[in-house]
């Protein structure tokens, strides 16, 4: 039988939590109530990462063992205080996505079984011009977190060369994410080109460690930097987002000094609230300055390698190379 609902006071809102005793994370026995309370406890930091961003929800209403529901549209029936924003997908279709404006928005969606929050790199005031450049550092199978760590420090060096500052966090798995606030002056195509230039500059410093190869068959035992995370409608888990794994890991914002000896397993749904209460948000200063991407665009323009393939759900884009994996092209 479902456990009786409870009500939590979140700011000015009362958020109902249904079936609060349902176990969501079996490895540690953490419940749905703990998930909602987690997001409230780190609410200031989670809101900083999500505020005014169109946000997709990765829902597991029966816990992490259940199949995920990827929700890009908010249901028509929702509290009147919960806000939405219209976004346009690569196909040209539109949708009213969640617009996070307060911690209660996050708590309400957690009650729906949302474990991961995946924000766009734009704000509601201007959904066509990103204000965030993303570096998604993804070790290939068999590689450990240390390879992602080493790559992240290379990314920091390249950002400094370009006159930019990045904010680092664990992905909640083996990877690392670096976020850079940018001036919302460039469209998705231009920001993606800047991301390609940045990724290539990192790869050029350590080609045996890092790859920008879009096709998995070409990556080998290297760390992939997913430049396409800067394309329209591509999202990554936000800072403080819980990940849908039995142990309840979270995407943990860190200082660069902490990254040197951090381990992803140290940050989970139960340890992060204590850390947040003790040290606050490591990304508290992320919005203090927005950077220009002009230097990165200059690097891209000078690079005769040109554009890279887009994700498979995209229409053919201007200047894009042939979107077919190399082995298949050779066979043909």
C-alpha cells in the first residue's frame, strides 16, 4: 500500500509528496521523500544552476530500477505558479518546457519522480542565444575518473588562454562537466563552433588522452569531449542533479582545488546536504561575469578541419560533413 502523503513547506509554497516512503535508491535505501528533501536542502545551488532555464525532466516514478520517462513538455495540468517557456527543437516543432523560477518548482518535479534535471544552455528571456558554453568530458568504457580529471585541468589551461573562467563539477558518474558563462550574443551554431574549437585545442595538447572523434569506432581508449552538447536541445545533468543509479550519486560542483583529489562516489544524496550546509555552493560566483567567445570563434575560423557531424536527430546542417560512420563509408 502507498504510504500517506506528506506536505513540505518550500519557500512560499506547500508541496505535496505522495507515497513518500517508496524506496527510490535500493542500494542505500533512500526514499522518494529523501529525494525531495535533498533538492530542498541544496535548493540555493540547484536553483542557481536551473534558474529561468528551459528544463527537461528525467523521471523514474517507481525509482531508479524503473524505465526512465524523458519529459520535454510540462503537462497542461500543473500548479498555476509553476512556469513554462516555449522552446523550438531542431525539427522546428515547439514545446512548453519547465521554466525553473524557485526551489518549489524543483521539489514539485521531484515528487513526480524526477531524478535528473537537464537544463538548456539558454534563459527564458532569450531562448535563441545561449549564455553558457559547456565542456562535457566523457571517459570511454574502461577508463577511470582520473582521465576525466586530467582532461578537465587541460580544459582549464585552454580556457585561461582564451581569457575565460570555467566552473567544474562531477557528472555524477565517471565524467566531468565544465560550465562557462558567456554573453548571450551568439546563436546555437556559433556557440557550438566555439565548443568545437575549444575541444580541439584540448585534444591538440594531449592527443593520446583526449579525442573529439564523433564516431565511437575512432575514439579508442581516450576521453571524448562531446562538443555537440552545445547544440540546440542537447542537455546535461545540472549541478546538484541526482543521477539515476542505485547509490544515489549527484553531480557535484567543486572548486578546481577540490577536483585534484575528489572522487565521484563521495558525493551522493545523503552526503551532499551536509557538504552544502558546511561550505555552501562552490559555483556561487558563476554568474558574476559572462565572457566573450570571439577568441574561440577565431580559432574555429582558422582551422581547416571545418565543421563536425551533428547528432542524428538533426536535419542536415549547412557546412556539416557527411553524417556516416567511417567504416560504413569505406564499405560503401
